[in-house]
C-alpha cells in the first residue's frame, strides 16, 4: 500500500545512494554537454555576424564563412553527443544493477512474518518499477540535460549578442521558472493521485477477472460492474484534474518567451537608433527566442512536470520496499556448534500477528528432549506453523522465551543455528538448477544417494533423468517438490528437523516411509501433522488449539483430550477406505 | 469494427472532441501565421517604422492566440482521452462479465487486464494523436508553400535535403534490435527467479541462505548489463546522426536565405520568417515518433474494441416459485471449444438430498455443477430448479436458488467482510462462525474490516471464507465443488456439521475427491467422459473395480 506522504527526502537519498558512485562519468557528461550546447550559444553571434558583415552588406562570402563556422560548431556538438552516450550507459546501467540488487536483497533478506509479507506478485512487479526508473533517468539525462543546456545556452547567447538583450530575456525566463516552481507541488500531488488511481484500476481489474467465476456464482455481476465503474470513473476524474493544472504550463512558457519577444520588437527601433543593438543582433535575437528558447523551455517544463514527478513516485515506492540499508545483526555469542545437546524448551510463549489481533498462541510451555520425536496436531489455524517459525527463531514471541540447547535463538551464531535447525514448510522451495544442487542446498558435502534412498526419491530421479537433470518449480507437481525438499532436509547437517506438513502432498505410505527415515536419523524430529498417522508414529503428541495446549502419548490423549479424541476420531475412518483397492 | 467502437467511444465525449478540433485548428493557423507576422514586425522595426505599432499588435495577437488555443487544446485533449478511456473500460468490464467463463478461455485474466489498463489508455490517445498527425501534415505543407512564397530556393533546399536525411538516417535507424530482446529476456529471468525464491521464502529464511539466494536471483545481471549497454550503442548512432542532419539542414536554409538577402531578393524579416517555417518543417521530422505512437495506439484500440463490442441483451425475468430445491437436468449437452464435455446428461436430485459428483479429472464434474448457476450455458437440454428453467431467472432469483463454494475460491470485495457478504448483505459474522472462519478473522490485523490485499490467506482460510460466503447467501441448492479440500479432516468434519446445522434441508451437490465424502452422500453421480455412468449409493458402486480405482 502506498502512503500518502510525498517522497521528497527519501527519494533524494535513494537517488543519491545509487548515483553517488557515478560522479566521474556524470562530471564528464556535463563537460561534454557544454560542447553540445555550444552551437546554441554561438548561433546568435555567428548569425548576427553573417548578417552584419556578410549578407546585409552584400558580401555573401563572409556570411557563408560565419555560417560555416556555425556548422563546424554543430559537427563538434554531434561528436560530443556521440561521446556522451557511452558515458550515459556507465551511469544508468550500474545504477539499475544497484537498484535490482537492493530490491532483490530487501525482498529476500528483510525480516518479517506473515502479516508483513506483501503479495509476491507485487514484489515481482518491483523489477518492472526498477525498469521504469532506468527509463526515466535515461530520458532525463538525455532530454532534460539537453534542454536545460539549451535554455542556459540561449541566455548566454543573447547576453553575448548584446547585454541589453539579457535584460529582456533573463527576467522573463526566471519569472516563468519560479511560477512553475510554485505550480510543481500541486502538479506532483495530482500526478500522484493519477498514479494511485491507475494502480487501483489495474488491481481491481485483476481481482475481478481472477474472481470472475465467483462473481458469476454469486450472481453479482451488477455489483461488480458498479464497483469497477466507480474505480474507472475515479481514474478519469483524477486525469482531468491533473490536465487542468498541467495545461497551465503552456501559459508559463508563453510568458517566458513571447513577452520578451514582443517587447524586443516594439523597442527595436529605439535600441538600434541608440546604438545598443545592431540590426543583425535584433534578427538573431528573434531567431533565438522563437527557434531555440521556446521549444527548449517548453520541453524543460513538460519534462519536469511529468517525468521527474513520475520518477519521484516510483522511487518513493521502491524506497518503501528497500528502506534504509540493513545489515544482519551479529550473534552475541556463538556456542551453537559446541552445544552438546539440542534440548528445546519453550516457556510462556505468546504471539499475535498485530497489536490489535487476538494472539495465535497464548502462554505455551513445551520441552522437547534431544533425540525425541514429537508430533504437533490441531485444527487449521491453531498456530502450528507459527510455533514452527518461533522455534526456528524466524519470528520473536511477544512474551515468553525459547531456548535451543539452553540458548535463546537470538543469541546463537546465525550460521550455526541454521546448520543445526532445519524447517521444511508445506510450500517446498525448488529453484531452477539441477536435482543435485537442490538436494545439496543445505550441505554441499551431502551423501546424495543415501538421502535419495531414505526419502524414496529414486522414482522421481529416474523420471527426471538423474542428478544432473535440470528442474523447475513450475514443471513439478506439488508432491514432487516436497520430495526434493525432504531429501534436502535429510541430507542437511541439522540435528533438529521440523517438518511443517512437509509431506502433505505425498501419499500416506510414502509419508510413513519418510517419517521413519527421519526418526532413524540422529537428532530430534518435530512433525506438524496433516494426518493422524503422523501423530501415531511419534513418541509424544502436542495438541494445540491456540489458547490451550496439552502434550502426551496417543493412548493417554484419546482419553484425556476431547479435542484430540475428536481429531483422531475424524481422521481414523477416512483412511482405510482411501487406501483400499 | 475497431474504428467504429473507437468512434462511439470518442463521441461519448463530444464536447471535448469539438473543443480539441477547434483549438487545434486555431493553434495550427496561428503557428503558421507566426513566422510571417514576426518577419513583418521585424521589417517594420528595421525599415518601416510607421507600421510598427500595427505589426507589434498583430504579433501579440497571434502569440496570444497560440498560447490560449494550446492551453484549451491540451486540456480538451487530455480530458477527452481520459473520458474515452473510461468509456472503453466500462464497456470492456460489461463485455467481459457478459462473456463469462467461455469468454475467459479466449481472454485469460492477465490478457484482459492488460487490455483494460494499457490497451484502453492507448486507445484513448488515438484522437489526440490523430489531431497531432493531421496538424503536423497540414503545417508542413503550408510551411513549405510559405517558404516558396518567400523565395523558391528555400523549399527546394529542404525538399532536396529531406530525402538525403532519410537516406543517411536509414542504416543507423535500422541497427539490430537483438539487444532489446536480450535485455527483456535477462530481465524476465531475474523476475522469474525472484518469484521462485519468494515462493520459497520460508525455507530460505529458515535455512539462512538469503545471501546465496540473492546471488542466484541476480545471476543473469551481467547479461542484463551488457545487453543494456548494447541498446545505448544503438541509441547513440541514431541520436548523433539525427542531430547532425537537422543542423545541416538548418544551416543550409540559413545559407540560401542569406544569399537571397545579399542578392536583395528578400528582407532580413523574411530571413527570420524563413527560419520559422524551416523549423516547422524540420519539427515534422521529429514528429515521426508520434506516427509510430499512433500506430501503436491504433493497435491498442483494436485489442480493446474486441472486448468493448456491443453486448447482446438477454431478457431474463422469470420468477422462482417457492419450492424445496429440487434439481433436474434434462438431456443436457455442453461443448467447450468444440469438445463435447457433457453428453445428454439427465438426472433428478430430490429436494433436500445430498448427491456426490465423482469421476476422473476431465470427466465434466465442474461443468455439470456449473450448469445450475449458469456458470456454464448448455448447448441443448434444460436445467430446472423446482421445475423452473434457470435460463429464465434473473440474477437475484438465481442468487436465492443456487450458491457455490469452491476448492479455490476467489475472494472478491475490498475487505474480508465484503468478501463474505458478496452474495448477501447480512448474517456475515454468523456465517463466518459456521464456516469456522470467525476465529482466524478476529486474529487478522483489522478483523472483519481487514482489506483483502493486506493479508495473504492460506488455502484453508480462503476456503473457509468461501464457505462463509455461501452460508450467508442462504440459497436453496448448495454446490460444494471440493470446497473443503484444504481443511484438515477434523475441521472439515466440524464445518460440514455446522453447515448442516445452519443450512438445514438444503439440496446439495458435492464434487468429491475423498471416498469419505462420497460415502456420506445419499447418492453418487459417477461421471465418465462427459456421460453419467451411474447414479447409485457409494456402497452399491464399491463392488465395481473401475469405481474403486477412482479412489486409489
């Protein structure tokens, strides 16, 4: 979601952060820009000379010479243009690299939990926004720089022609730029409204079209049409409101250029008569104002009024994601690898996903001895995955504490904590690479065949074409992705493995095989159970319903925990039927 | 056809159209008068002082006319474009909703969204761009004539110079566009890798491998940079050649005009006028971009027109008589994209009964249940609820007749409460309670008022909100299309019991993927390749090996 604050400082800091390294090429670009603007500065002077000493006094040869000099300056400017482009690429391309790095880094490394996790599609769109920044910065460096130089060049040019001309031109241009400066905040505000309205149209259209079946099933097309029309009309109103302000830019340009032009001509005879201005200079000044200054000032103001504002809007969006440069907090002590026992102990754990939300877990106590096999069961939404995240130190409880091997996760050296504790979630992570790379993800020295044997990966390996076969997440079924993730966990050095419904897409026999393999592996095993079979195989079972928790063995729990009895009761009868035949 | 739709879109904002055309005409005429007026004013200042006052007033009037026409013109153009865009968007939404699910097979959501967003924006710009193109063409011709009136050598200079410009430009403009394709490919790869990594974010966090993952995602960055640098090379060649040739033409016109001044054929004021007209002609070359943009906008308009075409109005005013909710299919056939999906299916579900619909994937289960709520229109045959053909019912009658809950419900509406109340407006919290959704909704940051975009909900949570929606709807016939698959078995049983309690006596059609669900139904409708193979109790079918094979 976009905050209503205007970017300002945040944007500037982000922009300066990515451009700071590129000061040298930027300096060269501006030096070359001076050469590029030279014809603009010289044009009036050379044209006046060509007229005064050449064409007006019937010496066309001299006139041609001056024009030839002008052409020479233009050729130099073209060469400068040629030299500028490679430098532009050395500014813009590394800047884009930096932004991509920041975006990717921030989205993968930012700490957070479920309620802070933005929609992945929105984060993926960030790469597009980086591209918009690249396009706009390039355009600004090309066009804005050129027109800015042209405006400055014109003012220098008329001053060189005759200082009296500067008295006409400079104040008018100055006033129009100041007026534009006053207009800019309003323009920025309205531009931002338009961008937000555009995004609302895109977002709601996507939602509507992906939900088309449900809209039809609710027989709610009238409502959907009305909702969508409201968003569409809001966008049109915002665009019209922006147009009302932005069309005023034309008047500002007209003031800056046309007022001095009319004044110059009206006072022309007087100025020439008093010797303050030559005939050629008057003609050249008129040419300057109409041919050079008008289009340059117009473009400058148009560009500033749209591109710069767009850039500011996009950068402010990016800076919300990227935020200040983050560094990983170092561990306070590093006893991890040395800890002889990985006993897990939770006391008084309370966790809620927001200050106003009801807690998911309340005052939970739990101890898991090293080498124990625990199953966690409970209805959907009872906080089982939250407990898993807490136990791995991915999120921090609001109250209570967790100790792994007697030490809080925060106090562990992060690397040894990650090597000692493995969490395999329901949504398996398979990246584009070979099967071997995926399985050896947590342990480059892993015994791959042993892991494959243990979790029953063989069939999938054969189908894919061996360890070196390339895999892609999108080409694998959910169960196959889970199998790869489970082989990875088995091959890891972790001594505390937490399987969070990690085999829910596999059939029961396969699930049983895998859980037995993990049980036989050294270390503790915590299984968040999707089916009763997982619970029956465990040494102990934790029954969780968020507000209360009991732990015990299956036989005892059936008698003592009504919730467990109910869960087990519903689980049991469905199983034999499904597996039969 | 696309131009016709566009024309009606534009004429929807006729006021802006008239204003835009008028101001464009005034602005063009005044801009064409400007160089001549300026030249005359200069000559008056230099040579004929007696005419100075008149000439300066003329100049001021022309300049003011241009400024005012441009202000109004820009406003009219933008406002007109915004109006046209909004009109097209509304039409597309209506068209897409009317085309329903069959339409979605032709225009998938992503495609349709892009037409509603960028397509409609581009189409809205067609009119302003046509105006630019027309005025540019007109101005160029008139400016060339005006140059000819000043001195015949001037247009000749430009007319010889222009083809040379084009000839010299072409090899530069041609250059390979491969760099652009490479760039997009590398960019797409990074986006894909990032999406993969984000999907596995919990694993990455728990494994502490974020740094390595960042490197993996950024793998194609080097290729991205070198492709990017190659695109600059291309731009460089075009930019410098273009700039140089415009400069050469400018100097050429100056030289020819200067020669004419020294030969006494034209005045200094004429020279300034010549510079002005030459600038108009040269400016037209730069407007070639606008022509490319126009072609693009027209292509956009074409894509939009397909969706914004007139929607045939179907009159539905049948009323649903009171009834217990009996469902009947009479020899219904459905074809989707020339494939026969349901072949002459007939069945009757008695009021209050629960029927499970089973069959291998692709057998037509979802199509069969989709018929009741008109998600699917039959090609032949009839679908009746309490003896009333559903094809005649208006949407509110149908809403009280049939309600759906899906395996993956799409939640529509801005907040959680709106999503539940999408087919009803009251009883939202009690519906959520029945669907076992109240608990987790209250744990969301904003409870029932939490915006849907702010909370990524798990599959099970979405299913429960979808179930709450159908509870709130209170329809006589309930269609549950694998609607509890993401719930654990205990929650599923509780939800099923709660549904029976809050929606007593409803006729149910349940698409089942678990044998237990089929076993709990009164009858099983066994579909195979679009035909009903049997309607019988689960226990009766269990003796058939083919039926048992469905569940293995």
